[in-house]
C-alpha cells in the first residue's frame, strides 16, 4: 500500500530524531583525569597496611558513571568505594587505595576504573618488621649560640639475626654534620655502631634534619634532628689603658672590666702582644651571662726606656670572636737622689736620713738601718716631686743630734 507523501515525510523525521538519541557523546577515558599517574607506597611492613589517596576529576561537560573498579594485584585494593559512582561534569572525587603486602619484596599493579575510563599505576615494597634501633631515637640540641659547636653521640643496633647493610640517605639542615660515619655501613647480628652528630649553627633560628638509614628488606630508620641557633652576644671592654710614665723595672697595675651584652658569652683565653703587659686576676675560661661583668688587672713592667704598647686579645664566643684592646705606657729611667755630708766631729755610730715634701718638715726617716757612711741614695722618689732632706748623727748610746742643714732635691 502506498502511503501519502505527507505521512511518509513525518515518519522519516521521527526516524532521524531516534537516531540522534541513540548516539550520546562519548564519556570515555579522555574525559576523566587522575591526579597522579602512579602512587608510590614505599616500604610497608608485612602484616601492616598503608593507604594513599588519588583524585578523579571530570573535565568533560557530561557526567561520567563508573560501574566497576578492580586491581590486578591482591596487594592493592580500593575499599569503601560505593559503586556505581557518578562523577558530575567539573567535579572531583577522592579515591583511597590500600597497600597490604603479603610478603617481602616489590609489588606493582594497576587500579582499573571500568577498564577503559582510567588506570592508575601503584607500587610498593613489603618489608619485614624493623630490627634496627637507634639510641637516642631522636636528637634535640636545644639552643646553641652562633659560632659555638656541640656534639652528641648516636648508636644504631642490629637486633636481628642476620647481617644488614645500611645506606645513609640523610637530609641535614645548615650547621648539622655527621662525624665518624662511612656509608654503606654493615652491621652484623647484634652489632652496634656509634657515631657523632655535630651542631654548629651559622645563623639564628631553628634548624631541622634527619638521619635516614635504608636497606633492602627493612623499614627506613629515621632519626629526627633539631637545634636552634641563638644569636651570639657581644663582649665589651673598658676603655683603652694608658699607664703613663713607669720606671724601668717597676710594675704599675690598672684594672679593666669585661662585660657581656645581648646573650651569654664564654671568654676562652687572653693573649698579650708584649711581655711588658700581662693580664692577671682573670680565671679562664669564664662564662658571662648577658649583663654580667668580670674585672681583670693589667700589669705594665717596662724593660727599657721609651714608649711601649701592646694589644690584648680576648677570644670568646661573642659575635666578634676576638676582642682587641690597646694598652700603652712609657718606660722611664730610674730616678734617685744621692745625698752626702761631712762627718761629725764627735764620735758617732752612724747617721739617720730624714725626708719631707715640705720645707722645714715634718720629716720622716727613710733609712731602714743606721747608715755608717757619709752618703745615702734615695731611690724611692717620684717624678715631678720636690724633696727636702736633713741628716742627724747618732752616738753609741743611741742619742741623736740635732738635724743638719736642710737640702732640697727637685725630681724632673
């Protein structure tokens, strides 16, 4: 039966619409993107599990439905994922993957989302329970002044029944260093090895690091390290010392003061560039808290005439590791007054010599014992002074005559 042309046209139109509904846009793997192409689980002790997450993002314009998720390895699983899972356009969902190694060794696999929608590579290693022990398990140096250095020992022990070869893959912050350890290190069963970690901060602030020891079948042994660099204090000294004129062979003392500011300072040593200047009265090493001071004495003993100078160097943990102070003085020739007089006309046992700083006295006797001669040298005079002298005769009975005429001596 031949249909009218108008009816035939309507049927053709309906067929075209049905064909369009039967061919929806593709929702294949190119529309669903993984946050990572591969997950690395690292070392996991046999009998324990580790879970990592990945995310799936729908970058298309239509929802994507995931009906099945499977793993091609029994060691990897996607637990607690409700299927079917629909990911709306522009949305992202998190997926947890668990690694549960059944034995020791490397394991690799894939997580397949509907076979063709997306595929995630997974890899991990099953290891035995650790037989490595560290003492201490972690190391905290606390506050250490910049410029100073502290050390601490660490012992690692193989508590297992077989030999272990360890490789050092440590990450150390600035100022941390390992002393006495060569990698790789072989530890026999029951054997321990001790090495040292040093911390010498180069700047103020927290410093972290870790010692990581790894071997093929054990979990990594990680020892956390931490220390804080503390800003160094400053060491201050009293003003430079000038001893002025000092008689050659005589000793003149002056007192100085060392002070710490900002932080604790440890003064380790002091040296003088000249043997004529000597620091005494300072017991070293000495530690000064911030704001604390300690006195010391410098003695100047000139060995020859003329100007003398030296540099005193104080070595410490201060920000300026060495503090230098200048000292100076002048060595002058010894001063003395030579006295002589005429002998007494009477019979005498000797003479006493008297001195005063004022003309006419009062006078003080300056000879320790009776002087049997008719001369006397006064070597206890000072520059810039004027002295007045008299002499008295003494007989055998100890009786003393009147003073002689006064004589004057001016010391330039």
